C-alpha cells in the first residue's frame, strides 16, 4: 500500500489512493463509510442516514435495500464498539 504525504495548513496528513488497491478492499472501505452512522448511534440502519451514497447504490441495483440490516448489533466488523 502506498501512502502519499501531503502538507496542509492544519498540519501533515497521509492519503492513500484506494483505486490502486484491490477491489475487495475498496468495497470494504465503502462499507465502513456507509456503516459509520450506525456505529456512532445516529441511526439504526445505514439506509436511515439521509446523506448516505448508499441510497444511489440501492437505486442502481448495486446494493440490497436492507444492506447492513442483517448485521444487527454486531458492529465489530466495521471498527467495533
């Protein structure tokens, strides 16, 4: 995995180009992002978060309408609780 160092006004941070990585890793990162509102207790299901790109993926048939619902209280797959 290659990281790129970037200097910004707020300090130094590192970025990674996810497009260079394997598809399964990219899908897992996107899943993590979609599940974050549930992990932090803001919603019960990922589809309940109105600002999620998950809605467009469901509309295009790229995700099931109940995506993340089968995980129930088991949040450990996306960063633990």
